[in-house]
């Protein structure tokens, strides 16, 4: 099997030759530590890890990957508005006014390069006039949505060995970026029709971009970013999630399934136990990263939800940092889940810098044994 077919088989409850080996990705600060502990500079940590533990490095050729853009265009101008007391107050590319430590710069707000805390001061959509202006930045037919050589890539796409994914924000995530968390929650209570209007727009925009892609190409996996849970509860009630968000998830799920896309994944931090039933009803069949510190229990989820949901993640990052017996106990759930399939175990979030390089190697070796690589 290749990376693509193995990834799909690992999650759709069929029988892969071995389960995909995806231990998790380090952030910038984690790599800095690892480089000080023996990982060579300018190396691919996965290639080095696989070499050390003695398994093949499964690196796919993504030169023909079709990158589909769902972001706003034009973006807002990134600029520093104020610098004082060790902090920047900046306007980020999404139009929010954000405060961050001056240890970092604006590039850390473009992508999750590291674990950067921030404080939000203002969001770009505060009223319906703001909303009318925001909508202009999301044109389905914008040429940037697909690569210039899309036709050429679509031909190669038919015989791909790489995993073709489509990744975009879910409705809760996207509206939170526009309105802010508190602003969105208040609108859900005070102006539900306005919230539904924004969600309908986002649903149709994402669907329209996907339609352009599906005219000539296929995908294997969609990833919906939807962080919407705290340590013990979801950020909004299950009833509100079902009312506002489920119709959007369902529309997307039905669309991609018609185009033979097998893996429909939602990524949300926090405790997701009360959200999983709604996701299943909405056609979602995979979730991640299953943070153990938030109270997620994959063995219980499998007993409750059976083969209706597959999982990626679930290995407690705190236990990886401790190593030894703590690590073995944290990974003891893996054989139970892999007996039926529908699981790619890995670190339950980005790999933090309290995990040493040696402990990551030990964890990788144990993970490789459990997933059939050793």
C-alpha cells in the first residue's frame, strides 16, 4: 500500500497492511530543543526518526498536489499599530486587532508555527455594514482559489498516490474569526437570524469552491477546522451546535461523498464527547486530535459510537514528555482500537517543547510496534 491507500484504510475500518505512522508534528520551539539534543539542523525530523527506529520513511511526492484556497482575498494589511511594554498591538491578515508578545512577529499569526498566546482587542465584523464589506473578500470565482495549472494537475490527480485533501474552516471557527468568540455567542442569542445568514454564506462559499475543484478532480479527505470545546464542555451547547452548525456540516458531507471522498474529518481541541453524536448525524466519520487532558476517552467512545466514528490522535502529550511507564499506560488503548480499525494513533495536539528528542524517539518506536511497522 502507499501513503494514500494506507491512510484511508486506517480510518475507514478496512484492513491496511499496517496502520499509518503519524506520530505528530513539532512546533518551532520543540524543534529548537530537539536540535540542541541531537536532531541535525536542516533535517526532516520524520526521516531521522524513521531511520533511528528502523522503519521506512513514507514520504509522498506532493508535487502534483492541488492546493485549494478558501481564505479571504484581498487579505487585510498586516501592520504593527503599537509597540510598548514588551507587546505588539497589530492588525492581522484577517482584520482583527491582536496583542502578542514582541518575542514573536506577525508571521506567527499567519500560521501555527508555535504555541503563541494572544489577546484580541477588536474583530472585523461588529455589525451588518461590516458584514457586507467582509463578504466582498470571498468570491467563489476568484482565480486564486485554484492553481493556474489546475487542468494539468487534475489529470495527474486521477492516478495519484498522494493523499489529496481539502482543508477549510468550519462555520463556528469562521464566524469566530469574523466576530470574535464572545461576539459570536452573543449574536447567537440576540441575533440568530444574522448568525444563520453568515453561516449560510460560508456554507455556500465553501460549497462553490469545492464545486470548482470537483469539476475536474477528486479528493480523499476533507479536514474541517472547528475548535469549539473547552476542557469539560463544548463552547456552545449541543442544541445550539445542532441548530446553527449541523446543517452546514451535513451539506458539505453529502457533497463530498457524492464525489467518492471517504474521510470527512473535524478537528477540535477540548472535550468533544457531547459533539461526536452531532457530527455523526452530520456525516462526519473522523475526528481529531482527542486531547486526553480534556477528558476524552477513546475506548469509551468506541464502545458508545462503534464504527460510526474513527479517530486520529489520542496519545497524551504529557505522558510522551514523561516517558517510561506513563507512556506505556497512555498508549495502552491502541491495541483495543486497532483490533477493529478506524484509528491512526498519534500525539493529541502539536508536539510541545517539554517533549525531549529522546522521549519522542522512544514514543515513536513504541508507536511503530503497535501499528505494525516493527
